């Protein structure tokens, strides 16, 4: 009994739970990435201005004002009336965003993974998510028209938002939805029956379906999207992206701290192009 007791005491040291010293544990040597957020594709922007198209710190965008020229009935021998188009201009000045990463040499030497490369990769995701948030807050939230739904989105909410665009001569091409709105759509009988017909074409290319010609795009809540909201817009007229500096990476060395790292920055701003080409749907 005494020998058995000694073994029990040995196995129950502060190094771990009973029996841990006799069990060979494998530490998985691959770092599992976090889940990538669902984002608005850049292809949804009506215009993209890169660094070469922004000569200074900002860019002026000129728009023709709709419906500002008329054709009138002219009597014989009468003077033809004058009229002309009107234009408006707005300025877009990109803002600077950034993050600095610093890692001690000891951690770099002792870690199982390339921590600097991993951190840079994660930072790249954060920049993409920030851009997504800017598209929503600086562009889509400036929609001229809003449809207030109830507890769940309805077909009537969607078609009314589409009509708002059509009343201004735009054509809805896309609908961006949060998680709760997408769940509502999945439970609308009309679309459930359509899905049961076996049509899987609408699930390709990262989209979640097609409603009345609108590509359904799910956007993650953690990327600036309100889970109970949706936006319908004409992608040829809705918003633009001005990027003075694409995501840039500068490696840094801090010898006095025995550290190395990187500084990542981006200069970017988005803006609605024509607010009446966007309609927002809210649910509770």
C-alpha cells in the first residue's frame, strides 16, 4: 500500500492533474486561423480611385444633376428657349488608418509559428473589415429613403425599397443583409419554395441567393453591419472608394528594446455617389 501511495503522491504534484505525467500529450503545431468575416466585395463600388488618380490629398468628383434640362414646344418663328445641364461637385479626402506590431526577439526565437507574419496577416483582415465598416457608415447609411419593417423583413419591404430606386430611375442590383435579415428571408415561404425547386445557381460566387434580380450579400456583424438592417442599391451609382495609399507594410527594428515588428497603414475614404440610388431597410 505504501508504494501505491507514493506513486499517487508523485502523480498529484503541482505540475498537473493526477496521471498527467504518464500521458504523452501532442501539441498541435499548426495555428488555426480565426474565421474570416463576410464582407462587401470591392466590385460593388461604382468608382474606385487609386493613388495615381488622387494627385493631392483629396479628389473632386463632378456629378451631373438629374433632370435639369427640358425640351419645350416651340411655335413657328419663335425663339428656341435656352436650357442646359447643371452639375455638382463634392470633395473626398482619404483618412489614415494604421496599426503597429512589435514582438520581442525572444518570442520570435521561441515561438512555434512565424508570429510576425501571422500578426501581419491578421492586421490585413482588420483593414478589410474597417473598409467594410466605412462603406456602410460613410456611404450606405446616407441613403435618401428608408423602409421601416417590423419584427421580420417582408417581401413588401424589399419591393418598396426597390421602388424608391426606380422612382429616381435607378435599378436595384444588390441587397446587403445582416444575419437576422438573412434568416428572415430564408423563412419567407416564397423563397423557401423556390429553393426547394433545386435551383442552386444563385448560391455561387459568394452570394447567398437572388431576389427579384438582386444579388443577396451577407455581411458580418463584426464588420460594421447591423444584424437587423439591409441595403438595396444600384451598384453603378451607389458609392465610391478613394484610396490614396493601399495597405502598406514597413518593417521596423528596435535594437534598444531587442524587438522587431511592422507598421501597417492605409489612406482611404468612401462616399455615397447618389444617395437616391440607395435604400435602407430596418427591422426590429
